[in-house]
């Protein structure tokens, strides 16, 4: 994506300092689970706090949040404090297929 962006678009990769105090017009999120997952409970708690601060900042600055949905469910199970299988706030306002569930953590039910 970065290499194919037009010259007038400046793409920046994610870092917590840039996310919380940097300058950007749109926040695009590919893997929302990565914002809160960490191997330790303390790390997960810190990342959940940082994510709340990021969401507050996006809301306060009216910065659009674009979530790219690659899969309906994550590849790995998260720890109990990671928000389950998805983060429900990522689907609050969205565009795209109306058949896409609002919350990715809804379990797919087998067809009968």
C-alpha cells in the first residue's frame, strides 16, 4: 500500500507516539486486535489504556477511523482482556457490504 500511494499522499506506519500526538488526516486500521494484544496481562492493560486514549483523540479531533476488514474473525484467540475476538467499536460507523456483521466476534453459524 505504501509503495502504491500517489505522491500527494503521505503514508505513515503505526507507532503509539505518532498515533497519540502525531499529525494525520485519517487513521486506517487493518488489525484492531493488535492494538490491545500483548503477551502479558500488564502489557495488555497498558495497550487497552493507550487504545482508549487513541479513540478519545480520534473522537475529539474528528479524525476518520477506517477499518479494513480482512477476515470476519481473527486468526488467533486473544487473551481474556483483549476484547474477545474483535473490538466492537471498529464497526460503529462503516461503509461496505451490508452483509458484513457489525461485530466480528459473532460466531459464524453453520448452515443447515
